[in-house]
């Protein structure tokens, strides 16, 4: 694919085929993603790539603790709940997804199951945990840089036929993730990325989230 096709075509994938992803392909994608820019070339990111039994243990632990009411232990700051236009966009994409999946507003059971899919990493065959070096904790540049490499990763995956979705629910129960992914204490868990071959029959995979118009996002100064 050319660059425009990747950027315009990429979607967040929430349903995956039960098909393994070769390690060599993941290494190729990560190598390409690591060309992302970073502040003064600090390259603060680390990748913990999990599949098979360890990933199954993370899924189970996340789900069990969540259902048991264990408070989340997300390590990277969450900030305040969305409000205003940001909340409207969050609700908007939820409506798109629930509509595609045929989940009614009053169907509490299916809505709850949809939430649990996030804690199960959307049942993807691979999960990539993004961490950064704890010595950089508190730096504003570090999460910006990790965001850049994450964006590069999902686009590189799409260019090779793989789907991905950036996910926070999968790392909400950080002790489970840290244990089964073997993440050392000198790293902070930031994000999870579910990765695999898209299941084209899964309705939510057809959803293309709406984008605000350029005139709402950009201000041009000094142009005639």
C-alpha cells in the first residue's frame, strides 16, 4: 500500500481470526514503527509482545479481577473523564459500534460483554504492551513519543494486512499484565495494542469512526 491508502484505509479492528501471526512479521512491523520521531532521539518505548498461554493468563486474570470488583491499577495517568465535544465523540463511536453489532441500548448483558472484550484484548492472537522507562516518568515528552511509535505501529501493521486496536482496558489490571508479560519494575505500563488478522465477518470491523472537519481543527496564519 502507498502511504495515503494506509492512512485513509486503516480502521480499529475488534474482531480477529483465530490465526497466529509470525514472529518475523511482528519484528518487521516493530522495526518500521521505531522509525517514529522522539524528543531528542530518546526513544523511550519498549515492546512486550505476548501470545499463546501467557496471553490467555492475562485475559483470564483481567476478567476475573474485573468481575470481582477489583479497582483498576492503571499505571499511566488517566486524567479527568471526557466532557463536552470530546465526550460527544466518545459516545458517537460507541453508538456506531453498538449499532453495527446490533446491541440495543437496554441490552445490559451484551453491553457488559462488549466491555469485557476489551479486558480480553478483543481475543486477538497477539498483544503488544507499550512501556516506557520509569526513569522518564513525569516527562511530558515521553507519552508524546510513545504515542508516535504506537501510531506508527498500527499503520505499519495495516500496511502488512494486520489489524490492530489501541486499548487501555487490557492493562487496567497491571499486576496481572506485569506478572505474565514479564515486565520489569523499571518500566511503566502505558498502553496495550491488540494485533492480528482481521475477521472481515465481524460487524464492528466495518465501522469507520467519524473525523471532525479540517476547518475545526486547523488555524492558518500568514497565508493569503
